[in-house]
């Protein structure tokens, strides 16, 4: 291509007529110089490493740089050798233009022919929502991947500048508000939502529009998975409940979080549970000096240990099988591992079950917390993070009352110890063991009915990673004695949640799967709250972290009440346990409980 461009430049310079002999002789004389210099430039800019089949704008950029460098160097060398006598100055400009065309043209022509041979025109007709970068990549992959089940027929996008334009030959047919009409017009078999960066509210609006079409729909993996390279745009997945109930991404102060945990010994109780296991994963990334997992379930402990050893082979890991209420084991564990930070996630949390198991709830949620907290103080632990629940706010059930007692105890003990006691309170977690979502999914899989307690009942929801990351943030900024409340967004109607899960399973609520209302169970509220009536909510540096400032109770009074609970538990006196818990309930007067 170099000699063709060089001699062609002379030919064009002389208007496609014969080149005068003196100029032609000079052209032949300089050709080896130009050729050598240009080849060096080609090698330097990597033109010989490119694969024509995948020629791209980056390859064109390399060609332009290589040609410009080669032409400049050739002109300098030619001037040094001949003072450019007999060399028209315009030849170098014409030569550069011709060389770019001769190098780039064949590459892109070859790629165009290969792409045309591989383009598909069959499969399920897919309407793609989102004509941005993700949508473009998706359509490009679908058109080339002969193994794909989908064939894109049109885009939808709310950017007016894109309407009517084409991307890889696929037209941007209209706005997302026209989804139903355009799905019918293009005979779509499936809808693909290619908006990994969309805000949760926008994603929810589009998915609800997809539901109205009655067509199946898919979505791209989360943006963080695409960016990390774990998956590509071709890995379409079913829309999940997190997509509908998702919230804005959590942005954390990882510098502070890392400084608080890197190089320190960390112990997590309930480390095999939903929250505890995710805490283990998050903290393992922070490179603690040691991570100790304390868990009473043998299977859960086995699973999390195997996962951590596989994913973090260099992590010093300790595992303890046992009950946090076992004082001797707790003392031995803390003396052996000397944790600087403790995350206390172990707890009984099932509201309905614990209503008839007050003794068990007190033993695990109150007495075990006191045992661990006191041992942490004696062992010189720097930070103790107690993980609480929205059920502790104005508690109307056994589970909430036990967590409220534990909250109060940690606050009070903070005043008498060097250990920082920090409480983190949040609502329901999507996908956690025993939560409503797995229950609904199981009922749907069995053909229904799906049971909802009340058509107006609402709950706060948060994803497991979001909850654990905010727990880490609270543990990093807390000075001791605080109750941090995680901003849970708007409460979710459980009836709506059930309907969406039925729709996402490919069924129709009320037709294929019935929803049955069973009435509120003992101890359940219609609407949950995140702070007590006498608590003052104060904002923090993190927008999703609030500080609930409340009146503390004297430690001596709490120790007296908890001692009486311990005595009642030792006598297996369920009724007395309930009586002692009653003073921590929001409801006035005694609350009757059913003895187990």
C-alpha cells in the first residue's frame, strides 16, 4: 500500500496524466526511504497486531496516527537528503490521504462482509427498550450470535434525538410510553429492557408497562456485573423482584470503612445467616487480620467456611460452632481470637413463631446478647455492633420486645465501658431466610394460593448487600451509644409484592394464582415504623443513615429486669417471661401471650 499511495500521489498531483521524468525519478529514489520509515511507524503503532475481522474505530485511530507519524518522518528525512528538490510539497498530503484509504478501506470492507454473512434474521422477535450503549451492544451481540433465541426488531427510547434513527439496521421506533402499541405493530414475541443504569423508579415504570402487554420480558444483568466483566450483555435474565423494589445504589465512604476494619480481628455472630454471611463476604474484602465466624447451625457454618476459604484463600479464618448464649464458649472464643470488632447478627427473628416461644426468644435475643456484650467489654473489644430491627420500634410482639430490650442494654452498657456499642436498625431484607419473598415463591411454585395477612399491610424492604454495607458504614462512623436507622425508602404494600411475584412467574394474579387474605396474626402490625415516638431523628454525613437519639435507661434497672427474665427462663416459666416483657411493649396494659 505504501508504494501504491506514494506513486499514486504523484499521479494525482499531475492530474492523472504521465508524470514528468525528473519527478518520477525522484519519486523512485525516495520510495525506499518513505517505505522504511512508514513500516517502522506501522510497527510502532501496532498495525500488524490487529485482526481485520474485528476492525474498529480504535484501529482507524491507530492507522491515522501511524500515517501521520510516518509522513512527517519521511518528509524530514527526504528534506535532509534532497532538500525536496523535484518533490512537489502537495505529494505528502495526497500520499497521507491515499494511504489512510488503502489501509483502512480493505479492513472495514472485510469486516463488513464477514458481519453480513453472520447477521441473523430469525428467532423470537425482540423489542429492545433502551437505545443507549447497553442497548447497542445487546443488539450487536444478538444479531451476530446465531445461538441466541432472540432477534431484535425495534428499539424504544425516550430520547427524541434518537427517534427514527437506526442502530445496526434496527430502527428506534418510538418512546417507552408507546410500548403496548409498538409491541403489537412489530409483532414482538418478547421485550428486553436494556437499561442497567436506570433509576429504580424508571425501571419500575417500564416493567409495569411490559406487564400490560402480556408478553414475556427479560432484562440485562446489573450494571456492576457488566462493568466487572462477570457477564456480558448477551446474558439476559428474568426480571426479579429486586428490579421492581430496588432503590438507589448505596454510595459508601469506603476509605473510612476500610480504615476501621483492615488489619483488625473481626468476629461475626450468626455468620452463616442471611445478613451474617453477607457481612462475612464484605469484611473479607477489607483484609482483616482475622475473621471469626460464630454460628450455631452446623450446615450454615460449613457452607460459609467453604465459600470464604475458596474465595479468600489468604484470609486468616476462624470458625466457631456454638450458641452465643454459652458463656464459657463465648469467653474462650474472645480470649483466643481477641476480636477488635464484633458484629452481633445472631438472633431469632420470626414474629409469628416467637409469639408462643417467649422463653426461647428471651434466651437468644436478650440473655445471649448480654452474655456476648459483657464478654466483649472484659476482652477489651473496641467496637460492638448490635444488629436490630424495625420490630423493636413500639414493639407489639415478643420478637420486637426482646430486640428492644437488647437495644436498651447495649446503649446503657456503652456508658460504663470503653467498648463502643453501636446499634443498627432496619426493616425486612429481600431474600433473607424465612422472609416473605421465598415464602411467596414457594406458594406460587406449588400452584397457590398466596397468603397475605391483610390487603393494606406494608413493610419496609432492603436488599441484603445494601443492608450489610450500611451496617459497615454505621460501624465506622458511630462513636458509641447511637442507634442508627437505615433509610428504607417508601414502605411496600405486601399485596402488590405478591401480585408482582405472580406476574414474574408468568402467571396472572386472581386467575392462575389466587391471593388469600388470612388476617393479621398475633403480634403483627399493619404498618411498621423505624423509630420510637420519643426518638429524635438526626441526619448524618451519609444520606441513607439516620441517627435515632432517644432517652436511655439506667443500666442497673435493665440488669435487674434481665436478671428476673433469666430466672424465669431457668424455671421455664413462660408466663412470667411474658409478664416481664410486657413493660417493653408499646401497647398500654398487660399483653396476653400463649404459653408454649
